[in-house]
């Protein structure tokens, strides 16, 4: 019999049982992430001792290294971590909702909508409006395109297959529109837009971290609250309806959470692809199918993937700084082909 961890408040308002082994594995992944963060903060054009990194976090003055850690590397790493975590959980929600292993926010058009809005803002309003409004434009674009996809997929309810197919078509249209805007825009703004499209956390600040945390924190809590709905829908639509599940309202809520997470990630880190596809699959391979544990695990894996890719991009090709999206896509494209091959009979 499997050992379980039971969470039950004294009020008895709810009771939650989780298998102990996956919890331990998730904690181990978290510790691995912390170690990789310390190593990542140490690496760069200027070496900073891991001991100095740990001293900094416990409040010890580390002299000149304080500026490198606090102003140059740590905010950039946290933005990468938060963006990767958001994309990982966003992809997890979509895959569980549509029951399709190939679903992710970049494939069904959510991030494409954000990219169109961001590129339009850069190419049209650069120099007119402050660039601090760029994240808001990207989030708004993701939301508008998501509403469009949901409306086109509606036919007496939302069919998961129809949602995916329409999303893929919308994503292709968004990609073409983005390319068209770059072609017809001035060279300076088009170069800036192209770098943003590839996915980059270069120049990230503490302001970006402070703006991301509330959005992602609230969305993660909502994702955990969706666990029961996800588990019921995993039994099949007919069984879920017989149990009294309000399937269409649940799907609308889950899509909303996924859009918030993907929109925030795109807004602050650009068009990073494949994280929302890979992180949920790796999480399931490690801990199984419990959605309540998949949420933190996918967040840890997605965040680790993005910040490790960013560390490699800024250190392995000095003095060049390769955008994180390029490295992630280099891994994600073969992974996508592998999933296609594995599910070829599905």
C-alpha cells in the first residue's frame, strides 16, 4: 500500500491526500533547481564564488560581487525562472483539458497573440509610448486571441479537438501577421521586435520581477484549485457530467488560468517556445498523474529549463549573448517530433 500525506485542517473544510513518494521527488527537484541557480549565478564573464552567492543570500556583504549578483544576474534569472514556470503550468493545464499530448500555449496560438500585440507595439509606438507598456500590450494580445479561439471553437460547448485545430490555424495566422509587420517596419524597430520574438530575458530588472510575481502567484493558486475538476474530467466527459461537473464552465476557467500564465510569460520574456510542451511530459514521467503535484513539478521543471538555457546562452558563446528562446527551441523541436512519432497511432 502506497504511503500518503494527508492535509486536513481542523475545521474539516477539506481533506487532501497525496502520495508521499511524488512529494519527495518534487522536493528533490526543487533542491536541484536551487543548486543550479547558485551555479548559474556564479558563471559569467566575471566569476563569482558559490560561497559568495550563499553569503549574499544570508545577508553577508560580499563587496563588489553584490552589484553583479543583485543588479545583473539575479533579476534576469528570476524572470527566466518565473516565465518558464508559467509556461510549464500553462501547457500542463491545456494538455489536461484537451487531453492532447501536443497541446501547449505556443502551438494553439496563445503566445502568438501576445507576439502580434508586442511586435505591433514595438514597430508602431516605439519612441511614442514608454516601453514599460509593452508587457501590458502582450498580455492584452494573448487575451484577445484566446477569446477569438474560444469563440470560434464554440458549438454547443467546447470540443477539445476543435479547440486545438482552430488554435493551430490561428497560430499560423498570427505568425504570418507578425512576420508581415516586421517586414514593413523600420530597421531599428524590426530588429528589436525580432530579438523579442526569439525569447530573451536580457536586461531584466527587479521591476519586471515585482510585476510578474502577483500575476503568476495568483494563477498558480487557481491552477491548484482546478485539480478536482481536472481529475473528474480525466474520467471522460460522460462520466464527468454524470458526477455533476459543469464541464464547459470548468474548461473556461482552466483556459483563463492558462492564458494568464502564458500571457505574463510572453509579456516579460518574449516568444519562448516548447517549454509548455516539454515540462508537463517530463513532470508526468517523474511523478505520475496527480494534477495537484504536477502543477509545482511542471513549474519547477519549466523554470529550470529556461534559466539554465539562459545561463548557457550568456556564458557559452561569450562575448555573444544568445537569446534563451533559440536554445530552448533547439531542444524542443526534436522533442516535439519524438512526441509525434510516439503518438503516431493515436
